[in-house]
C-alpha cells in the first residue's frame, strides 16, 4: 500500500476569500495581519449549513474542558445557528491519541474525526477503511462548491492525500508552527541591547551577561537546541542530497551544536526548571522578567499576553546567526498543517452536507461566522474594545469546544487592541519566513516513523549530553543505533513516498 504523497492527483484549487482585506498582506509564506476587527463583519455563508440532522465529532483541545452542552450557552447558541444537534467529544491533546485508537478499535468513530497523521499507525489503510474518499468533491475546480475550504492554501492539502485520494480537510497553520527565539525587547532595550547577537560566541557571552543569581534572573527559559542547530546550518529534519533523503541526525555539525548547548548549560544561563516545566511556565517567566529569552512557535506570540505582564511588555524575535558569524543562518520552517479532519465512511450518504458544515466552520477572519466561532455572543461571551472583541470570563470558559481542530481558516495575525504587537509579529515573520527552509518530508508518510519514531528518537541522548551525563562523542554511537533500530527504514519509506510525489 502506498504511504502517501500527492500521488498524481490534482490538489484542490486555491481560491482566496475576497470578502475581507487585511491591513498587511502576507507574501512568500508570511501570514497576513490586521489591526482591528471590522465594525460590521459580513456573513461569508447564507442559510444554515448541513441537512438538519445530528452530527457527531471527535476532536481535541488544548484548553480546560468547557461546561457540558446543558450548562453551556455558547454551545446552545452554536446549535441554534447551525440548525442541528452537534455532539462534540472534546479530548485533551495529551489523551487524544489513546482516545482515537479506542474509537477505531471499537468501530465507534463519529461522523467527523480529527487525525494527527504523524501519530496514527497504518494510516493509509485506516483511512481507506474508515473515511470517505473526498477526491471527486474537492480535487481541482470541484472545491469551488465549498469556497471557504478553497480559501485554504494548497500546501496544507498535501497532508490529506493517501493512496492517491483526498481523505480529509486540513487545519492550516501557515508559518505559525515555525520555532523562533523570543526576547524581552523592552528590558533588553533598557540594557542597551537592541540587536541580535552576530555569532555563537556573542550569543553565549550575552546569555552569561543576562544571568544574575542574586535576582534569580536567567537568560534562557530552556536550552534552545533548535536555534543552536540552525546556527550550524543543520537541515530541518531531513535534506535531499543527489536525490536521496538524509536525516539531520547524520549531520556532522550535530556534535558542534550539542557542545554549544552543553557550554550554555554549564554556564548556568538556563532556568533550572527549563527542561521539565510546561510551556505555560516558561511564558510566565518571560512575562514576569525572570527569563529574558525563550524559544517557541510564532503561534505562541499572543499567548504571552495572557499572563500578567507590565504595560511596557514587548517581544521581539531573533534570527539565528551563523555560528562563526558573518550572516544569518537558515531558518527552519514549521509544518503548514496541524491536523486533518476526515468524514466517516458510514456517513458517505451525507458527505455534501458534512462538507457544507466544514465549509461554514472554516469561515475566515473578518466574517460574522468567525467572530461568533471564536468569541461567542456579544455581551455574554465577549465585549468590544472599540471594534475588537475581548472574551469575558464566561467566554473563556464556554467557547473552547475544539471547533478550530474540526475546521479552520488560514491564520490571521491579530492582537486585539494592540496594533503595535500585530505589526511586530508581521515584521518578525517577514524577516524570517521568506528564507525559511521546509522539511522535505512534510506531507509524506512512513509507517515505521509512526510506530517507532518516538521510541528510537534521539531526545533522551540529547538530554544526557546537554546535562553532562554523557559526552558529546556518544552521539556517534546513538546515531548508529538509531539507524539500525529503524532510522534507515524510515528514510527508505520517506524516499519511496517522495519519489511518487509530483514535483
């Protein structure tokens, strides 16, 4: 059975939504940005979507569980607007893989279900057995029937194709999953530091300068190993040499990056809880000034502002310099798709109605549908600061139904009430994304990678090296074990999938 790729089919034609014009138009992979929500948002759809019959969905959340339907005014209003009962099983992201496999094993997948392609064993066979082939409905010009799904960029659709068929809709993320190094620019400006270090040595020296044990201040919230690897021009996951895939684990510079990381750890510039603490804690440290830098994705930028912070709080991002100096290093581009949503093969007789609902849920920024989906009812779930919606406590509690992982629009960079922050985010992407390098295996599937990739990965060895429990030279032995345990097989499976993919 084929392991994925575009396999010669026509991906859905991209048809940009024209009903809203952002203030800043993103190009070359940069997400567009806008400063304010429109005062009178228009509807992107007409009538109620679907066929009026109940729909069940299984999806994920990264937020606390919302109140059940009977105690949730937002959920009730959603169903009123949709015109049908919407049963949504909302599973915490940490538990989703197990819950999904349980549903598969019990033959109890609902009408719509979220899939994380890199986490599902035998995915091509599973989709063929459980999901509707959507190719005739979405391929090429056919997607025009669902104009808000057509507004999803072509690159995101690549992860929906298995065995030459489209088996779902993508949840796009644009450049948002790209890792970057954040800095507290307001605090650094006061110290006379206004530009990024120009070499690895300058970065190391700056981290030492910014760390003060007497005030419990550290330069780094965690060891930014990806940032260091970019300094040494290590590939983004995989690279292609003479038509053959090569794992970034095999790059000779890996040991240089690990040695640089060890030195930073030994210098005491990383928060002592940096390895074990959750992402929320690291954001708190940046917001309160106890750490001045941390690596995170572009999508995290707005989340920093959810933590108590001074009015002067300002973030900037730093491009990785070449380790030896003399320029900026290649940046690793994040994947364009976070997950896909499939339609149960048992609901094949309703496929057009279900696609109509997914189309509705994919309404883009600037529309009345998007405003309700993300912010609920005015006066109940949000208030207005000018024209910008601000969630109330009830809104923050009731709205996280996981809808954004069932269907979603392309990302819009937007910080309500803070146009300067929006501009900072847009400028940061413009500085990094157009020259960022993508992982060539994005959209490809390797069965061995799904089943064994995390088990045979090099993460534990990285930690042992960085924390001084093993020497940097241990990387060579670890690499040999990885290759023998399945790394070479992963490469071969990706290689076959890549050779089947047009272009």
